[in-house]
C-alpha cells in the first residue's frame, strides 16, 4: 500500500479528446473518453416527454424520475425545455405558465418545474441546460392558443412582433424590438435560476422567411445589406451576439449553445433542408465569432442511408469547422433505423473527436439496451478552455467508513472546499477508485482518463460497494468547478477487512498562496490528514532559505497562515510544506 500521496501541481491540465484515427481504420470500438458531454432532450412541447398529467405531485415525481433515469443511463447533463412555444415552465413575469401544467395557460401550477429540475440535476452531479425555443412561438391550430387569450403570450400582447406562417406563429427576427423581447426572456431565466447553460432551438427563420420581409428590410437594415438572405442571416446572428453578451456580463460561467439544422451548407448529393440557405441559420459563424460555446447539430439520419445525408459524413463535416468550440452531435433515435444503430453512432462521434452527444428525445431512449455499453463508464462534461480554467480547492476532511460493517458498502464523506480568494466554487465532485494490488500507478495517472472514475455527484457523500473482499483500495475525490475543471484530489486508503468503523482519510495538500502576486503579505493554506509537526519554508530560486513562517505542530484539518515578505526583494520564490516524510512545493511571486 502506498505510504504517501504527493501531488506537485502548478497548473491544471485539461485532457482533450485524443485522435482516434487508428480506431477508425481498424473498426474497433473506441474507448469511452473521460471528458464527454452526454445528454437527452426532454421535450415539453405538446407534452411529448413531459408533463403527461396536470396533477402537480405526479408531474413533479415524473420529472424527478426522468432525471434520475438519465443519470442511471450515463448522462451528465439534462436539456430541459423551459420555453417551448412562447410560454414558460418556470416562474416568469414576462411569459405565461404553460397550459399543459394545469390545463389553462397562465394558471400558476403551485410549483416550479425548472427549479425542481435544477435541484434534481445538480444533486446527481449533472448540468442543467435550459432549452429555449427562439423562433417558433405557437400554433393557432392547437388548443394551446385556441383556448386562451392569455395577455402575456406574445400572440396577444405583441402581435406586431410576430408573423403567421400557415397556422404557426413565429418571431419576426427582422425587427430589433422582437430580438430584444427574446433576449429579455432569456436574461430573466439567467438572473433568477442557477442554470448551467441556455440551449437555443428554432434559432432561425421558417423556410423562405416571411412574405413581408421586403418591407421590414426597408425599415430595419442598419448595415445596408443588399441581399434578403444575407439580411435574414444577419438578424439571427445579431440575436446571438446580443444574448451572449447579455449573459456573459451577468454570469460568465453560463454556457450558450444552439441546436442547428444538421445539414449546414454543403449539398453532398443529398436532398435535405440546409441550415444556411434554407432557414438562414449561419450557425458556424456563431462559433467563429465566439457567441456560442457549443453547437448540437441535428444529425437525425442513419450512417449508411442512400436517400438522405449520411450521419457519419455529416459528423466529419461539422468537426472540420469547430473554431475551437464544442460540437455535441445530435442523434435521432425516434427513427427506428437510427435507434437500431445508436451505439455505432456514438462510436462515430468518438472516432471523429466530437465533444459529446445529445439524443432526441427522452421517450425514445427509455429501453435498457438503447446505448449498448457505450455509457457504462461515467464521464465529466468537457471543460471549455475559453472560460475560467482555475480549479477549485481540494475537498476538505475526507473520511471513509463502513455503515454496515467492513466489506459491505463503503461511504465516503467530505466537506465542500472554501472558495472566494481567487478559487472558483466547487459545484460537483468526481470519485476515483484504485485497487492497490497489481501494477504501481503513478498519482498523475489516476485522474488522467476514465479508467478509475466511478462516479460524479453533486453531494458531499458517496456510497460504493467495492466488490472484492479483503482488498485494499485508494479512493480519490476531486472537486469540479462550474467549468468542470478538477481540483487536486483528496485521497483515502481503504481495506475491506478494517476493524475500525471510521477513519480519517489520508490527506496532505498545499494550496496556491492568495493573493498571488502579492505585496507584501499573502495567505498560505494547507491540509493535514493527521496531527503532527509541520513546517513551511520559503526559498529563493538558488535554494537558499529566506524565511520560515511556520515550524510547529498542528492538528489534522485545514489551516491558514499569513506570510509577510516585506524584508524580501521582488521576485519568484518557492514555498515548501513538510510534515513527516511528505512535502509539497509551490511557487509564489512578490511584486513591490
């Protein structure tokens, strides 16, 4: 059994998807990556997936069960439709409550589905993406609008901002006030709810635009764009710019994604609707301009279809122009031929280095065999390098114990690490289990891939059944930021034949000093797994001791000391934490 755990980490390393060209050539099933977005659209429009009852208690339980089932199937994010047709599945001062919650549009259901979905998703360590339909706002041919005169619905409140296309009601993207109305709806969600992302659908025109676009273009064309098609694309692009900036200034950690038409622009010899020319959706420009963090193109075809775009061909097409943003491939298991090959479609996305998958829709992925074994291992949503890449502090005071006696179920408990001194908040946790017997595993290899990852949770406790009696294990817990950047692990050694029912986890950590750079005072925080003598020594780059702010005994736990460097010159220094045979060294910078 290893006697010590030592991590010398100066910067966070993000593991990006590796090139899987060899798997592509050999036909082998690619390995499931540690970082992969996995989700399912949960549709509320027409009650497709949910709600299927107006009974509040039953509807809430059904929603929670959907999220729990998604977790059990290996998902790490929920894409929940909160604004399907100009209405709301959340408390809004701008939009009416959805009719399908109570039977009457605008009637308060007495509970908040979005708040419940966020709570349930976060408890299970999953992200919650609030799905907002931008363009399509209703259908005067169904009961949602036929049986209502709800004054907050845009159809009644702002008829000058909409267009009727057949029986469908659409937002007129060409009018600045219409775009501002939609942006304000989104910002209401962002300000009032702890969502991880906003997910846009129908972020486009209907085919052929609107009949009166000539007049609208004459009135609203600040860039003097000549072509009507280019003008329509400009209007949708402008909405993206406005909403991204508005979200980023309020909550920069909230992601923005869209699900565009799956066939972007190239013909490829197949007859199908093109996003760019058919519905004026220049989605790749949103990536290029940095106003979308991800796209989930709707590739709702099979791999080898002769009469439609081929799914794997389109995957390669999308992955050829990512602009260093994320692509999550949208699949269509509502089609029998797609459902039958869904594991192969997941393989195709992995071989082509897509950042994940999103499946349409929940009711179509309920069968147990839907994904084969492709999601048997858990995964972490990939971090986005253009967002905050600082990791949280290490989980504090990790302990392990056997509630039912040694050799049964093991429970780990820890405390949420402190934050706010430059470190981001921990919002979920990753748990790793490493058998001690066998090959020696370096500390760096434990968290580098999915081999030892056994769970991701939003709680500060986890119960595991190791399964092998009398075998020693090392458990590690890392904290994850909102951007899914991991902390340095906290570790615990466990033996299934332990006589003691509870013990303190092995933990020895040194945090980055804060502030850093500093002048002349900084704080140094460290964690000890057991009581004992401890020292912190400061060295210059020649290895000479210049200060020793701590040389004493301390109890187990987390401690902070203050270091005053007023007697030192500006420069880079090393500070070393030592206790017994363990030591960790980090850098600090003094600037006067």
